[in-house]
């Protein structure tokens, strides 16, 4: 039992390798080489050069965005009169976040006070013909206040308790803040890849203190200036300022960080992209086109009563979208991708084997060559004894052949008769058996090999000495 476990243990130290069969088939050979070239090209070209599969990558970018707008504009409306608009007026919210709104058009309803007034005819739920259609205490759906129970015949709407007068007026056909296209947007972006311990800002370090005050982003001449004109940003989306300023819209500013950290840090710089995001991209006249909302500014009069100015503003919403990916060389992804390529090589071997063994005209021949069937198990001792007998028999045969060859080459020549014989008829001729075993060299007539004659006569049970005596008597 212990010996069995010992054999099992030592068998674990054996190394087993595959047996390869070379098939002289040009078609399958060419197919296999093409498959190998394809895998090598994919591994080098796509995985390592294009996708940089030798790098450890990180996409969990941490980002902070700070925005600041500058510019002023003067407006003159019939409802609100002259007004000077600064960044603190047209930027909502003014804190400088990554999502901000710039006012380009508005409708103002001034001096609203809490009281009773008719609902707007534009509200379907506020229309009425009789008082019983205006249920007291019921809120007007999509309206401005709460119904009082009275129907006002002059307007054909319910009386409501609300900020009066209710909103009225038409949106202008042109933006009131027409100079908003010259406003500037300063986008300051800080990013960090914590896994790779790398951080950077889109504001490039420079010794020129006036650079940020005078530069404007341009893809060709100033690709790293973080200050953008509103007009340019909208034009880069494929629209004009007038398209968005009248009824509003939404614009996305993309900042893409793709950094190869195997190169110098100065090579890691942002790339900007611009696109329009709101639903009015395909339909300018759709009811969903544009972007607007309302806000109010509250005041107190001399008597201490509160009143407000209601603004319905149209404008452009900016969304700053930050994405990024960084990579640095690492041995782990390199080994994994190389192993994947070698596995694909194995897939090529499998496919070519299937074609060779099952789809070719001589597939049966290739199967018989590749696969060897074992019909009977033989123990190790039995195979060893058979091997020894085989080699012993081989040695005996070889020894026997060498002895016969030496006997043939080294046999002495003996004269049959010592006395001359002048009678040619009585001259002894060699026997047939002697001729058969004669050396290939030509010998004088009348002499025979003593050993050859001895072997022949021995087979006939005749003594070689008696044979010589008989010949002498004759």
C-alpha cells in the first residue's frame, strides 16, 4: 500500500508533453497561418496600440467645476421700463455651479398684490358661464389661485384669490438681452484620479497675469483657454444665438480628460465638446421647445404692504459635463492580454483540427495517424521482459551472422592432391557443395576449401580423413 502511494506521489513529478503530427496539407496550413497572423495583428494593433491594453486604467474621475459669467446689458420694456442687467441679475443661480442659467428674454408682470381678480382666459379650468361652475375653495388647475365661487361675466372666468393682476403679455419675437451673446463664461475644472494618484486643472499655469483676461477659447489657436463666448458656444452646437435666445434652450459643454500617464504630465489636457440637449433639436415649433421658468422679486411700499414683480424668463441652460479616463503601464493587464491572445491561438488549432479530421476528403487517414487506439493493457514487468527477450534474440542473431562472415573470409585453402597428376581425366573436380560455399574470389582449378568440404561431408556422416584416403587410392 505504501509503495502504491509512493508511485502516485512520484508520478506527480512527471512532465507530459504532447505528440505533434505534421500534416502536409497546404490548404489547412495556409488557413492556420492566416488565423495566426490575424490574432497577432489584433493583439498588437487593436489591444496594445489602439486600446493600450498594457495599461491599468481608471475611469472613476473626481471633478469640481466653478463657473463665472461676465457682461452687462440694458433693456427697455413696456411693463418694466429701463433696467440694467448684470451677472447678478441674469445668472441663476449666481453661485457659479456646473449647471447655470443665463437670461436672454423675459415677460414681467409688475406690482402684484394679494387680492381678488379674474383668472386668465388662457387657463381652461378657469373658464365659466355660471357661479356653480366656480366651486368655492377649489384650486384652479394650472392656474394662479383659489376659486371664490363667483363667475365674472366680463372675462368669462372664475374669480380667484391670488397675486393680482395675474400674469399677462406675449413673449417678444426677439430677445430683450440681445447682447447676451457677448457674455463670457469662465469654466474652472479640477479633476483627480485617486487610484493613480494624479490631479490637474484645466487652467494651465502661466506667468502672464493678463492671459486669462484677454484670451478666448479657440480650438485651433487657444485650445487650453478656459474662457468661452456665449455666441461661440451656441454656434459650435450647430445653431445660432437667435434660435435659443428667444424661447430658450439647453446646451451641454463636455470636458473630456483622456490622459496617458506614461507620457509627460503636460500631455494631459482637456478636450471640449458642445451639443444642444433640449427637446427642440428636431422641432423648433414644438410645444416642448425652449426653456423658461418664473421667479418673483418682493418689495414693501410706504404703508408696509408687500408687493412683487413677477418675471417669466427665457434663456439658455448650460450643463458642464466632465468625463475622463487615465492609464498607466502595469504588468497585470499586460500578462492577461497576452494570455488571451495565446488562448485565441489555441482556438485556431481547434478549428483547423476539425477541418482536417472531419471535413477533408482524406479525413479518415488523418484520424488514423493522429489517434492511436490501445486494445490491451500490458503491465510494466511484462513489457520489460518482452523488451529484454527481443534485444537478446537480436544480439544472438547478430553474433551468429558475424561468426559466419568471419568463417567464410578466413577459411584456409588446402590442396587436395600432393602429387602431380598428368591425367586430366583423373583430376579431381570440386563438388557441388563446395561451389555453393566458394568465396567470390576466383581460385585455381583443382583446389577446394578444406572447411567447406568438411562441412559438406559432415552432413553426409562421412569422415574427412576417409574421403582423402579414398581419393588418393583412386
